[in-house]
């Protein structure tokens, strides 16, 4: 048995079936190319028979994307399989994935056939696909609710017919990790030839167990996991690709298995899927949520500052995040406050002075849900401190709409004002260009997101950016009722962090 687990990504097929999550042709092609950079093993590009648009998208992905296997889904019907083959045949490594329901409830109520008829459909589908494509995957849909003797019979017959991968789907998210482990073990022990094919699993999250069920199957001998970025998929979604990959990587000592995924591309892929699908990632989502590497509790923040591994089992850079975030709030301790002030260019040398500032900080934190960098700057300025060499916004004017977006900004640094203007394809780009012109610096905006943190028409917008300047990068945050001003604050926050970091690096060199 191989010690490598294949990652089968179904974001473009099952993920896109989420109500409201459909993507256009260009988005699908762009995402497929990003999945190739992520180095997934298989891209299930779509369901070609479902529409001409999906057929053309799958065909273009097959013609364009190199590296992963490109699979097309097909029901156990000749016309479906023909369409899937015509769509994927130009791929560097094509696959046909065919399926039929095998549980009593599917056989009786959806297919309205006998068990023998369904068995014949499964075998014929695999033989028909095999005559066209060497790589054929078969799925007995609703396998976890299928009677085991019948499931053994169907799987054995489709392997004999030529299936190279057999997928065991938990189609309705019904099973538990213990049952899934037992099922995979049972099939390996009772199906002739089962160890000669790749055993796959496809778990849904209706009971919140999709990742746990998938990893239980892997522990029992499955060597392919079908999953989607951000857990996108029908109903409650699929097993999350990022959770599967990082679970296997982080607990390699337990599983003893490898994945070929380029994990540093996980965050970039997650944001792309969120942007294209319109489905926001919950802040507390494992691996890719905004809070996944954030710490507010004083005990946690103090531990992470002293040694990251005290409260982080993964390095944020492994998933494409530049740094952990110490989020300041009522439960934050002195160590977290001091580190944030240091990062912002407000060093506090004496414990006595820190204690005075900390008491003022707590009074502010009790009134606000979260204390932002601009709040700290105001707090320190009132305390007589100054962040030398960093910038603050005096004024910002943005013109956008049907005309080319333009922005004019006035900044202040060490008592001196400087002005800059810029244009862009959008207002955010114009704002960033104006700040670059005013500072004389030039940064690259790698990631940008903005969302409302309060309700109503006057909601506060919170912007988050990842800024790269030469060989350094920083996360910038800003909040304001004006979205453009929030974006400007976030970009300038990143610029100021990079200025402070460069200054510290020069001091350390001396």
C-alpha cells in the first residue's frame, strides 16, 4: 500500500453545486490553474452532461491545465460517459468518474429499479468508460447507507470491470468516524482485488463530521480523499481540502503518510474560492479563517510571543499567512500590548510606564469589542509618545463610478505633511497608488478583503490587506464607516509596519 494520499479536489464540481456559488467560465479556468499551483492530484472539473457551459469549461480546463488528473463526472449512462470523455480526452491525464446510487432508499425511490438492474448498470458504465479512458473511477453513491453484502458485490464487480479507483461516498453526511473506519476495513478484507485499486472517500458535512470521517477512512487504508476548498459543496458542504491536507501534515507522526500539496498556496486558493463563489469564510474556520492564527487571551498571546508552538500547532507561513496576529481586546495581557506597541513604533521601556498605559488600554478595551492600531496610536499620542517615521492620514478624497477612479491623499509624518494622487482600475488601487506617491514607497497589494463588522447602512467596514515591499511583507488592518478610508488605513498600517520592521532590522545589524 502506498504511503501517499491523493487529494481529489471537487470545488469546481460539487463545490459549485452549492446554491448561489456558480462560477463563470473564466473563473473556473482561473481557479483550475490555481489548483494546479496548489498541486492537487486530481481536479474534478465539472459534470459535462449537465449543460453546454459546463461541458465547454471542462474541455477548456482539460486542454489548458497541466499537472493534475482532470476528471469529468458522469452518471451510469452512456450519453453521460460520452460527454465526459469528449470533455476530458485532451487532458494530459484524463479520468472518467461514473456513479450510481446503491442504498436501498436510492435504488427503490430514486432509480426505481431492482438491485440486480443497478448492479448491471454499474458494471456496464465502468466497461463503457474503460473502453474510452484507461483511468476510471466508480462511486456507489450513498455507500455508507448501503447494505454491506450488496456494497461488496457492487464494488467487486466494478473492479473486475476495470475501475482503477473506487470511491466510497458518505453522500448525505450520515456516518461517524468509527463506522467509516470499520466500513473501509470491511471492504479491504472482503472485496477481491480491493488492495489493487485506489480506495477513495467523499464525505459530506451534514453532521459536521466530514473531515473526521475522511481521516478515519485514510487511517483504515483509503489513499484518496475527495474534498473542496473552504468545504464548499452541496447542503452543508464537503470535507475541507485545507483541513484534510493540514491534518495529515501536522499529524504526520500519527498517520505516517504524505501529501503532495503545496500548502503555502492554501490561503491564496481559499480567498480565490471565496471571491468567486461569494461565500465568505467564517472567522473561526479552521486553517483559513481570519481568527485561525489570531490570539487575544493574555495567556495565549504571552505564550505565542515567547514561543509560537506553545499555542500554535501549525506555522502560519506553511499555509500562506505571513504572521500570526495578536488581537487586542479586554482579555489581552501586557505582553500582547507591548508587542503590538513595539510593532507600531511605540517602544515602552519601563514596566511602570507599561502598567500606566495598560490600565488606559483596559479602559478603552472595555468599551470596544476590539482595539485597532489606530486606537493604540491615539492612546500613545495622548500619553505623549510618538511613532517616529510612520505615517497617519490627514485627509482622503476618492472619485469613482463611471469615470476612471482617482484618489488624493494627505499624510502626516513627524509633523510634516505630504500629498499624493493616484489612479487605478478600481478605487482601492487608486488609493494605494496615492499613498505610494505621498510616501515615495512602492508596495504590492497581494491580498485584499473588506467586510462589515456592524449592521445597518452605516456599518463599520473592516479592511485587511497583505502588503509586500521588496523582501518584506506585513498584514495591515483598518476600520471606518467609509470603506475607502478603511482600505487606506489598512494599506498605510501595512506600510508603517514595514517601516518599523526595517528600522528594527538595521538596529539589530548594528
